[in-house]
C-alpha cells in the first residue's frame, strides 16, 4: 500500500463534519495532519470546541486544531443551528474538550503545515470557504505545496438552503467566488497558478445518506460507534421531519471517502461561477454542465456516487474505531 495521503481538514462541525473527521482517522490511507475550523453550521467557538471533542472521542488529541474566521467575508453570519443545534452536535454532545485549540489563527496553522510537509498537502473543506479564500489570497507563494482542494459545497442543480444555493456556498458566496476564480480542474494548468479543485456537491451527497438502521448497527461497536449512532439519531430525525427523507445525507464524509477511493464519485470538468449579488440566487454555483459558455473548466464537479460502496466503506471504517 502506498504511503498515507497527508491532508488538512477545514470544517464546521456539525454532525456530518464530525463523521468526516472520524472517517479520516479510521482509514489507514489518510494522514490527518491538522484541523482548522470556520463559522458555518454554528459559531466558530462551537465548531472549534466540537472539532476538539471529536478528536478526543477518537483518541487523537495529538492532531493540532486552530480556529479560523468567525464569519463570512461580506455577509452577516447565518448558521444552521436549526439543523445541528446551537452546540453544533445536538444529540450526543460529548464531554468538554481535554485541551484548547492552538493560540494561532487557522491561516497560520495552514501555512505552517504547508511549509513543514514533506510533500504537497491535500486541503479538504467541508464548511463555508472563508478560510480557503484566505489561503488563496494570503498564501499565493505556497500554491505548489497544495496538491488539491476537495470541497463539499454547491450543486449543479437545486440548492438545499435556498432553492438556488447549497448552505456552505450560501453562507459565504464571496469567499467561494475567490476560491473558484483561483481554481483549475485537476490535471489542467499549473499548480503554481491555480489550485486543483474538486467540488463534491449535492448531486453526490444527497445520495450518501444513512438511516436509523445504520445508527443501530453502529450503536454497540464501541464508544465512537455509539457517538455516531447518537449523531445519526438527531440528524436522521431532522431530515425525516424537514425533508420527509428516509435518511440523512452525510455530506462531508464524501470528501474523505473520495480521497480513500477515487472510484466512488464520478466527476466531470466544468466551469463553475458563484452568484454573489442576486438576492434570489445568492450563493448559487453556476455550473456549466453542457459547456455552453466556452469558459475553461475550473473544477472537477461530482455528478454521481456509488452509494452502496460509500455506505459499506463508511460503516466498515466507523465500526473499527475505539
Ligand atoms: O449543505 C451541506 C453542508 O452544510 C455540510 O457541510 C453541512 O455540514 C453543512 O455545513
Ligand atoms: Ca460542514
């Protein structure tokens, strides 16, 4: 087996972010070097506390955590506390963290990690792209040390937070605009000029759902499995009531699963632009699925997922955590 892939995860835990962290820890092909946090699902104070809690849960207090931006670049922060609870981990709400986050901002931890890594790092973003926009603007000299950015966000078709927009992009469309304007489709262009971006959007993640049965299957597998089961108890219940769905999409875990097994998610190169002005369509990822604009593709956009394979992988990995 090749050496584990070094990654840095920027997130806003959040139930599905928490599961993404746990999957990254559980799979031997991933080397989670650091976690940074951003305001999104809940305040950055709570997303940071939750990242520390989850890393305690999986017995990895060695992984550094630094808090990032406490709100979008232009808009006022609007959270998803209705979905995740004010704490961000409604349901299990594990004990208080055993440590504090580092006393440096996320951008400094990201810079340190990029400089110290012995190979280019993969950045994974599962919240609003506020911190990633800082990477684009403040670390242009380190672009070649970024292997790629895999982000959960956007959609080719319908949104989930407004009819037009997916939550992560909608919270901070101006940051997303900065990121996608500095992006290139993987395999195209030069690492020094632009960041290879893979957009894992709702077409993919809305097929990546788990149900009460999955929660029950995890409940007695260990402390971590029990924790995920309680996360799902809340998250599945919310999606059943709010959307009438059988299960809850574990959006953010798909980014990690994609890195573990590149056959899971099907992507197409597309040009993606972000709506930053329209009150009706603010935060829409305008994805040129049929290449009608003639604009160069700047991202690999997810269009489908091998759902059964994803669920099997996720359940197997979560079941072996302590
Ligand atoms: O739209 C889904 C995204 O919004 C996920 O990242 C979830 O955690 C929320 O942040
Ligand atoms: Ca998230």
